[in-house]
């Protein structure tokens, strides 16, 4: 019996960052558990990371709210980041002064970020609960590397060459 797994999503539109830069952070959290993804977003040193953290929190809150309204039993600890997209938004055309009275055009890119979280399949959860952890044999330690001997000894001092007497 296949049960459709519900997705819960949140969007942040018109963010002032290029999609390429947003994807750097989104690729870090894609597929992670929500708790791990929140920690990753909190400690990532990118300007868009706090926005993604807030968006992920919003997606989890949406999941709690919708599951409560629909009477679905939702395990928040079992949520993971299913999709994380950064799509192009509109571009703002701007002008920058250039030498000799000219002007150069450039574009400020905007991004639409979409995050969706879903609950992991129940079969995976039941396997994790019923699985008994067996003690794992520790791998044998590799033999210690042999210490290198001291540098080669300097060659013995040669005796001064003696010239044979010419006859």
C-alpha cells in the first residue's frame, strides 16, 4: 500500500542575490534532515544564508500547521529538505558611469527561492526502529610506520692525493 507523502513548501521571492550564489547554500542543505539543514544554514558565511534559514523555519512551521489542520500525524524530527530551488527573478537594469562621459549598463539579478520539506517514508523509519545495532569490530590498527634513519653518513675524508715522483 503506497501512501502519498505530503510536501510542505515555503517561498521567498524577489531576493536581491544572484541565483548562482543562492544555489551554493541550497546545495549544502538539499537532502539533509531539517535539524541538520537549520544548523548548516545558521553557520554558513554567505549573505543569503540567514534568508534560507528563515525560509526553512517557515517551511517547517507550514508543515506543523497544515498537518494540525488536516489531522495528519507528523513527526517533525523525521522531516528532510526534499527540494531546494533558486530560480531567476526579474533583472533590474542599471547604469554605471564610464570614462569619457559614457555609460555602461549592468544588471542586478533577483532570485525566487523555493524550499519544500517532506517526511521520510515510514518504511525507512520502521526499519530504523526495529534494527538492532550490532557491535562493530574495530579495524585493526595499521602497523606503525618505520622511523626513518638519520641522514646518510658523510663519506669518510679522503686522503690527500700524492703525486708519484717522476723518474
